[in-house]
C-alpha cells in the first residue's frame, strides 16, 4: 500500500516538461483535498536520485514559494523552470492559463494504481 508521499510523487511525475501544477492541484489529484502543505512537505524531501520533477510545482498565485528551509536557493526552481521554456513576468509570476498542466485522468489513474499494488 502506498503512503501519502508516494501518491504525491506519482502525481508529480506526470507533470510534463514545460508545464506546472499548483500545490493544491497536486493535493487534490492525490486525494488530499485541502492539504497543499502536505505536498510541500513531501517535495521538500525529494532527492535528485528520485527523479521527481519537484520544481514543476508552484503556488496558487503562479509563483515559486519562498522558503527559509532552502537556504537561499529559491532561485534554483525558477531557473529550472526557465530552462524548460516557462516564462516569468516582471513580478516573478507564471501565467497559469498558459503553463498549468491538465492531468490525463487515465494516465494518472494508471500511475497511482502502479504504486498501490
């Protein structure tokens, strides 16, 4: 049986290159409605070895969430997104209408089913 973080990671792995999702969106898709902070906690624990595109998850305002726990490396997330062609406006926001990922429900269900078996 998958734990909560495994469900979150399965959803985040579905976000394609050049797209983003919000913490709330990931929470909802993972069955954790109203718990976007849990998504943040899970992504904070991701290591490079896990191959989880954590950088594609942003806040509901279309911004990179700033965190004192990143030890001043908040710029890394924006840089990774820019490398994927995602543009930020002068206020540091992403146009969610343009870049927000729309989940393919069949692919998402298959990904979650794989980790629950």
